[in-house]
C-alpha cells in the first residue's frame, strides 16, 4: 500500500516491485527450507534498490547473464558474464518453437513414432516485441508470435538475484495431429544427459549410436533435464511438462500434442506453462534441483492480521544439500509427524535431521506408515544413514513438554 514499507521483524527493509494484477515482488533474504518467516508493513517508503538489472530493445541483463533476441523473437545470445561463456552456438537460435506432423501408427494419444520429425514447421516472426516489466527486481520482454494456426505469447523474464531465465508461454492451441517442442542448442558437448525421475535421476545418451539409443528418441522427466561438461552445464527446467529429448548439443522439451482419438477435441484451447534455462558452473549439482523446486513450489505469502512470533521458524532441515525433504505431514492414525526424504545425487553417508521441536522417539517407516526400527535421536536431532537415491520415511513423536 502507498505510504507503507515492508521489512523483517528485526527492522531490515526489503525491496519490492509492483508486478501487476494485485501482486508484489519482494526481495527476501535467503530463507531456510520449510520455514515460516514473518514480515511486517510499517509506515514509510521503500528504499531505492539497484541490482544491475537492465532491459532495452531486445536485450535483458543482470549481474549473471546477458540475453539478446533477434527481430523474430528468438534468443540469439545467452552470455554467462560470471564465467565468460556464450551458451548459444554461433549462427543458431534458442527458444525456437518447432511443430511436427504427429501421426503415430497406433494409439495416437499415447505413442510418438520417430518419423514425426520428417515434417517440421517453425514459427512466424514476432508480430510484437515489447518491454512489459522494468523494475529493480525483475525485467521482462513480451513476444507475440504464431506457429501454424496457433497464436502464442511469451514473457521472457530475468530476476535480479538469479541466472535463471524464465519463459512463460500462453498459447491458443488449435492444431490437429501436431506435436510442439521448444529447442535450445547449447555450447555443451557430453555423451550423456541427466533426466530427473521421481526422487532421483537417470542418464541417457545424447547420440543414436545403437538401435537402443535410436529407440529412446523421447525421454520422460519430471522438473528438469541437464546437459553438462565437467566444469560447466545448462539445465532446462519446467513447471508441468514431461517429455524431452537431447540429441548432440540440443535440448528440447515437448510442450503440446493434438491427437484426435479417443478425444477429437484433445488439448484444443488455451494453455499456460513456464520453462526456464539455468546455466551453472561445474557438473550437475543441487543448484539445479533447488531452482526446479523454486519454479514449481514458489514461496507462499499469507497476509495475517493477528500478531506473529518474531523469530523465523524452521520446522525440519538436514545437514546435507543432496538429501531433500520431500514431504511433511501428520500421520494418518495418530498425531505423530511423518517426514519423507530422499538422496538426490547418487551419494551415501550419514545424515542429521534437525527438528524445531524436541523429539521423544522416532521410527523408520514405509509408505503405509507402518512402524519399523527405532532410530537414534538426541534432543532435536535424528541420525540416519542414507544410500544413493534411497527414499527414507520416518515417523516422529514430538516431546510436547519441550515445545
């Protein structure tokens, strides 16, 4: 509200930006995982904030990366300023929409046959390119284009504190027997690409040297895929799409299909989705996983008219970045707390699970929440040993006298 400023309970002022539609961007400090952090509105005005964001014409830039578009609306350069790397190969374009004739021999709503790539169509040049955000926390360029008979609008955004480039797409999909992909050629050479599966990852070849490789031309993945050299890589994140392919140096994500059987109107109409490009130093790391979670599960802000505790409240955490807490819930048949976590990078070793409350007892469990072996606890700490990609479920009984 006008005449108000946002700050933490210890008096630290926070930069804000009006994002339209009644929304506000807030530059918080780093937040602990699974935490509750109170903020407060106070009388005054927000202090000026400059994080080096720039947008002009067909260019977006922050302190991490610089992005250039051509007049058609394609990305022709994505330069990593910190590591002095150009990500888009010379003479090629990224974020290129590609449509293919998609007529599988059988089960058209379920199958994709490799010959779909025989007929390829590209987008028309942009009918409009304009700056829609120019603030201290985020800058955005909006592009309007058409591919075949389907019009779409893309908002390409860059935030102040991240090298992640977000591309939000809204498309009025009117095609039949057509498959839509977005392609990202990158200056990375690797024989293997990584694909996230549920609570883990698999590696697939980026070549078609064998009949097995040739048959795996489309690969499912969850929130991200990654192509990395030993010292540098690029991740492609998304918030709701599950088909991908990586061939040589090109990463592609499958966005839409339009079969007519069994539903003749399948997927016709408006769709909105976001995918992101994340350059990173070194090979695949937990940075990709963290950014994928941020994209899919953004921070929830709730306005509360009642006083809150001034301290940050971090419910549970681990001492290993590669061990991700995926679920916290109340047990189905008691007041115990169920925590499910997994190892994400193929490592093993001891793990400490820290709770904000005193632990009376803790047991290993399974998906049915059946009590297993007791685990070692010490006040608010639970000690575990975890194996590569292992999923662990624990049931915790809080010590209510210590709360």
